[in-house]
């Protein structure tokens, strides 16, 4: 009688990739959220989630790109939680703008990062996934758990809010330099 074969634990592949992938995953998250503590927490959640995910039947091969994909989902989940919390604390009325014209202004990168950090979680998530990660609208919609139409509307509102806040901050900055 032959003994049944045991399958090696796929988490060992993750362990062997850990040192190489850690800076990539952490760097990805830090560049998106701008908060070291949050990036560290989300990096930890990413690797813990990856252990469980790689053990599921039909899981893709463990790779750095796969881990960054998990990190993206962890970041979106964080933004969703934060949005729910913000919504529970206050009601925000945002004006909707039907403008779809491109913004031909040169942006101050530091100011743009500050403005992005000050937006609501849903707006920040949509703009980050669409313009920093370069995802097409249908993929942004899938990440956010929304329809494509709802995501397009969210992006219009998010761009309008970003533009409005950026211009306010820019005027303040320019006024403060005198």
C-alpha cells in the first residue's frame, strides 16, 4: 500500500519571495497613501492575506506583481472603511460638475499630494486607481465595487473636488508668498 502524497505548502514560495517583494509592496503602498504607519499596517495585511490566498485551490503563482495586486485591494478596503467612518461622522454635500474638459494647468506635485490626501476616501481611491495606477474605468469600478456608470460619475465629482481644493490651496499659497 502506498502512502498518499502530501502537497508542499504554497506559503513556502511566499516566504522565499518575502525579502525581495517587501520593499516593492511597501513602496507601492507608501507612494499611494503617504503615511508610513498606514503603509506598514497595509503591508502586513497584504502578506497575511497572501498566505491564506496562496493556499486556496486554483490560486495564481506567487509573485511580486500578485502581491502588489493584493496590496491594491487592501488599500481600497482601507479607503472604503475610512469613507464609511467619515460618512457616519458627517454629511457632505458636494456640487456636481458636468465639465469633462481637460485641466491644462501645471500641477505642483507636493500641493497635489496634500490636496489628494485631504479629499474624502472614495474620491481619493477613485483618483489614485485611475490616474496614479493608470487603471481603466471598468477596473476602477471593480476595485471599488461599483458599476462603471457610478464610477464614471464618481470620477467626475472627484476631479471637480480635487480641482476646486487645489485651486483654493494654490491661491492661499500664492497669497501667502507676498
